[in-house]
C-alpha cells in the first residue's frame, strides 16, 4: 500500500522536475561533446539570464550561436559549426528545428488517474522586442532551473528578499548581496510580466476576470501593503551603502556595482508600480462602461463552422471563398485625380514606373555583384607591423611610414577606409566581415592568434595631423591620418 | 447634429481609410468611443461606402464588407493579377493557404494559442497544407469530387509538383514557383494589412499574428450576425452560380 502522501502536490513536483529531467536530452552531439553538453547549455542559459537582467538585447538566435561558440572556446573543446547550431536548436526547440515544436513532458495526474502532457520551452520570445526582432528570454521553467541550482526559494516574497540584501550589506558581504539583488530584480521583472498578462486577460475577457472580485481585492491589498515597505527598503539599502566604513579595494568595486544594480532594480520597481496603477485604471474604466463587459463571448467558430464543414468538404466555389476571405481586408485608399488630368497622370506614372524599375534593377545588380576579392593575407603583411606599434604606442601616423611607396594600392586605401568608418569596433567572430577594416583585423587575428585577445572589443578611430599638409603615395595625395586604438568601455 | 461633429466623424473615417486601423489608446479615436452620435455617423459613412468598423481589443479597424465595396483591397488587386486562366489554380492555392492558416490559428480569444506566442514557421505551414491535402485526397472519389466548387484535383496536383523551396537560394521573393513562395505570397497579403509580422531566423520566415488579426477573426467569423450574413451571401452565390446545377 502506497502512502497517500506521495500524491500531495505530485503533479506540480513532476511538472517542475520535467524540464530538468529532459534538459539536453535527445541532443546527439557525438561522443566527444556529449559529456559536456549540460555544462554548455547551463552556461548558455546563465548568459541569456544575465543579459536579460542587464537589459542587453543581444539575445537573438545569432547571438545564441556566438555565445555557444565563446563557451566552447572557454571550455577548450572542439566543436564544428553544425554541432554548435545543433546545441542552440536543441535548447530552443524539440525535434526538427524548423517546425519550432515545444518540449513535451509527461506527468501522472492522480485525480484523473492518467498521464497528462505538459508543454514548455527553455527559451521564449521576449515580447518587449516583438516590434523589431526576435529576442529570446528564459521561460519560467528555465528560470526555476537557475534559481534551484542556487537554492534560493522562489516563493520568498520581494520584501523578504530585500531584507536579505540589507542584511548582507550590513554584514559587509557585498559579493553575496550583489547576487541576491539579481534574484530580486528577476522577481520584479517577473511581476511586471504577470501584470502585463493580467492586462491582456482583462482586455480580452473582462467579465471573467472582474468576477473574481475577492481575488481582486486581495491582490490590491497585498500590493498596497508592500508598496511603501518596498520603497523604504530601497532607501535603506542606499543609506547603508553610503555609510559603509573601512572598505577595501575589492569591496569598493562591489559597492559601486551594487549601487548601479540597486538603482536599476528601483527603476523596475517604479515601472511595476505604474503598471499596477494602469491596470487599476483599466479595471475601473471597464466597470464604468458596462458595454465593454459584454465584450468578447465566443459564439461562432471559423474553424468548425466554415472551414471544416464547408471548405474541407469542398462545397465552396472561388466566389464563395472570396466572400469569406475578402472580408478580412481593409480598403485601399483610392488615389484621387482631377478628372482631366487622369490621362496625363497615367502616362507619367507609367514612365516613372519604368525608370524606377530600372533604378531598382541597378541597385539590385550592385548589391549582388560580388565584392572585389582582395588578397587579404597579402594586405595583412603590410599592416601587421602597423598593428604591432599601434598596440605599443596607442597610435600610428601615416606620415611615419617610410616604405609607403612599396605598399599596394588596396593596402593604402584601408587608411582612408578607417577614416570613413569613423569608429570601428572589432569583435572576433571567426567569420568574414562585410566591412573591409574589420576584415583586415580579422585576417590579422586569424594569422596570429595572440592578437585575438589584444584586439577584442577595441575601438579604432582616426584623426588628422594638423602640422603636416599631406602624404604622397605614387602621385596621390592623402591626408596625414593618425590611427588610434582605444578601449571600447573607455570611450 | 452640428457641423463640428460631422467634421470630427469624417476625420476619423478618413484616418481609418488611410491607416486601416487606429490604436484604442490613440486620442484620435476618443470621440468615436465616447460620443454615440459620432460613432453612428462614422458607421453610416462606412456602411455607405461598403465598409464596416470593427471595435477590437487592440484597435478600431476598418474592413470592407464581404459583398464588395467602393474600394479595392490588396486582395482584390492580387485577384486581378492572377485573373488569366492558367494562373487561376495558383491563386486558388493562395486562397487555400490563407484559409488553412486562419483555421490553424483560430482559437478562442481568451486563450493564447501557441501560434500566437511562439509563432509558426513557413515549414510548418507548408507541412499543414501537405497534411490537409493528403487527408482530402483520401476521401476524394468520383462522387465527392463533383461536389467541389473548385477543381480540387488540379489544385492538389499543382501543389504536389512544387518543391518546398528553391535549392541554394536564401532570399526568396513571393513567387508561384515553390511552396514557400506561395506561402510568402499569402502571408505578405496579411502583412501589408498590418495584421501579422514576419521575422527571419536562419533564412526561414516565422509568422507571428498580431492582436489585430485575432480581432478581425473574432469580430467577423465569431460574431453571429456578421457570420450569418456571410453564410447568407454564400448561399445566394450558390443559387446563381455556375455550378448550381451540381
């Protein structure tokens, strides 16, 4: 006889564990990589997690590939491009990647006495960026993986988490405080998402949401109770930080970092507060306008009534299909012409169209015509000494190069390219760049790996020497450029 | 009714005509939502020009009436372009893809479907069309084929003959050459209506329906009065139509 207690919350337990059980399963990477896949995936999740915390938008699929590449280098293991793509696809989707299927976990439902399915993802779309591009963030499931692995209780309310941070600062344990404030920030961000979800449901199904009046009042009371306390806690944190005595060098860094993070968290807390008040406003607006309450009750169903009964049985003709489809479209604004000028305008339009087409064709041709192929390795030979002295002195003057006349034209032109680029920031991608200057640096890095770290994230810019008029190269006159190298952060 | 409120009403009408929709939070639409007489005036203007106003969750939108309108739409434009006989089947495919996509994403407004939160790739949509045709194919015999208002056999054969996408080409345009090209044709139609977004990831398009598309489906196909109207129209066409004898 089994203990009945095991069914207590069994579904929730298994649903929480499923994402961990299946983490990285079904990903075939070959014998060499398989033992490391969990590490790689966990690091990938953590990197995305921290990028999200720091409001870094670099979380598109291309970025995920770059992150994985970097992780694999850090771990000092070998992986092909396909394997890296497989790792990223494997954390994003289950099965064939272009079908974008979610992961499916099974759990036993003790009430229904049957197995149920649970669908989840590790990375989901960040709706904040839906206007522009596809950015990923951690799902609730993968967040819980991250939190569980740090033994932080998810259920701890925000105010307690704040007190914990305050305690840590008071004890001078700034490093731990920094980590805890990350948890705090994630919780506040989650609350913001929850508020957005609530607004979404409120708009689509106001009746149902507002009917749960008791839940509503409790929600509001909780929020208002916590509001002042939260603000006070943030103030307390700031004051404690200011008062900190006998801070050593290491802690100074943590303290300044902590200050930034506290301000950031405070800002998000404000956003959250605003969202809650906006939702309150919407609630009372809906209550005031009962017509909105009637809103959106589902009465008919396109799929069942039209699609399955009529279209799939084939009784509809072309005209009938068009009646159904065309009602989905907005009118196009007609173009108004004075009646007499219609004919003149028509001709003009035709001519203009033709010209435009020709222009478009030209542009297309230009785009598709392959870039003139430079012999990059040959050019890099001229430039390598330049980069060496650049790393030593921080700048190189064009007028100082004595054997300039023995350079090829392409190599000299790159000086001008650096000037037209204004700022060139190099990040090592191991791939070809579209920008010629970046391609030059990439070639040099490829030739000699010792430059990779030195040139990574450096900023290149140019100035012109004021006391020289020009530099001559095979009858050409070039401004006396000076090439500078700077740290990206210091800029 | 004052001249001023007629001015406001026609202002809203023409803004809708120009932009297809106005966000609910936009101040411009405020008089429409708050003043019953302005609302009525805009609706009269719309009805007289063969359009209707949909008050959706996200925005107020204007669409043409199913029986046709004073105005052309990008759908009717495309229909003209495919009007020649040999292209008819291809346009029927576009019609079918649109139907299948809408049926696929159709769900209650109250639950967010996976197609809305995670998007649908072209690959998946092509697969769904494949599956639909296969299911139809199994039930198709001489008797059932007669029921079809469109030459369905021809349609299927044309679809089966096409490759999923052109080999070696990364950037593809809307074309009738491949399955994905046709899907792009259909989706560009809805994209130009501002009711969905297409994203590219790994040289693959992913479709994200916007709230506005759900609003249109909800207000047209789930709305019993309008839905009955469409059904009625369909019935009328069938009585007059060429295949009424079937």
